[in-house]
């Protein structure tokens, strides 16, 4: 039980630093996808997260393929983040236009220099 509470404390840190984490991911994403937009979505954006939630980050770019194979996705995600509690969503802009409502609300992440944590 003690391990579970430690995990919840670590998860709390992720949500306190969510904007900084997303900004750092956005900087890395810009290196992989020049035309990308980055958003925080999911329970954090809806303000419904719990300490057992994950942090969902959506990256939208014209250079993301329509169909993504697992190996490509894995390589991209490993370049962006190494924390399993952060869930990366990748969409090309056309697919994003079709699915935008399902990701709403979204918090747009300004792509710039990362904020130190």
C-alpha cells in the first residue's frame, strides 16, 4: 500500500508540472515535426484528472502519416518522453480536423524554450 501512495505522490508532481512537461515535449516535437502544434488534452484539459490519471499530449503535424505503425510510433515517443504516465497522441492535420471535437477541450502549448523544472 505504501508503494501505491508513493506512486500517487509522483503522479501529483506530473500534474503540478504538466505545462512545463508539455512545453519541453513541444520543443522536442518541433525538432521532429517542423510544422507541429502541441496540445494538452484529456482529463487534465477537462480539469477532471485524478492522481491515477495519465497526462495526454497531442501532437499535430502534416508530416505525421495517416496510418502509424508501432515501430515508428515507439521511436517517436521515445524521442519525446520516457515517462509511461505521459500518453502521446500523434495526428496529421487532416485527421485532426476530423477528430478535433473528440479531443476538446485542448490547452495549446506554446512552442518555445523549455521551462526548467
